C-alpha cells in the first residue's frame, strides 16, 4: 500500500525555502538560487510505519504578487513549514502574516512547524531565542532551527512535521486518511502549470 502526503513551504523571499527543500530531497546546497515563481513541486519517497509514502513538497514564492496562488493550495495540504531567516528580523515578524493567510485559507487543524533557517550564520543572527519562544508559546507552534548550507537538522524538520501529521493513527487510519486514490493527487502538474502560466501572462 502507498500513501500520499502533501507539504508546503511558505515564508518571505530569500529565507531559504528552495535551498531547504533541495537539501532534503537531494542533499544539495546552492547559494545562488533563482527566486521561485509561483509554486514548484518536488517528491520524496519515505517510509512511514512500514508504508511507502510519496511526499509531495510544494515550494512557494515569497513575493506578495504570488500570495493568491499560494493560498489556493493551503486547503489541499497536510502540513506546512513556516520558514524565516534568523538573520532577518522582518522575515520573522512576517510569519504572523503568513499564519493569518493559512488560518483564512485552510482547515485550522492543519499541522504547522516554524523553521528558523541559516543557523550557521552565528554572527549575523538577530532573531533572539526569547522572541521565538514567546511567539511559539502564543501561537502554539513547534520550532526548529536548521542550516541548509551545513545540512543541519533539515531532514529532522521534515520528519518531525510528518510525524505530527500522522500522530497516533493506527495503520488502518493512516491508510484511510493518506492512502492513494483518485482524489489524492489533486495537486497536479497540470493544475500548477495552468495557474503559474496564467500568472506569468498577467505580470508583464
């Protein structure tokens, strides 16, 4: 039996969403990534309690002009990684806006985890532990720090979110909720290609 999970990465531009994703998918780091336009998809096969799971991960554009496109995918998502840059206080402050977007466009029970990226840049970190702790307590969020550059904690962050999604379900419940069926793959390349091409036509 196969499972299908859908995750989405959101946050401001340049916080490292794409580098985190590529690090998780192929243990790769590229410091000079082009900005994501609209949404892009990657897939990783993982083992969940003996099941083979196809994890679709959607990388989103942080630019405001793509917000409406990004929001359309919250309802079809099992889990969200909210990502900010530890060296950029604005990207942390804007997490509240991203959370509001999620709340307005998804099931409130959707699993979320807050990720602080660039933990390797010790001398430039300006978002304090106290700020993060207070925010996470207020919003009831689990928090993890990662470094896509140094491959620190990236896989652990994804695995933690997947475990949050699966929760304490029995194997039968896992199959019922995440087993692959005709409706599971609603986030398809044809859908996203249509939406992104429509956006590109309007932007110029």
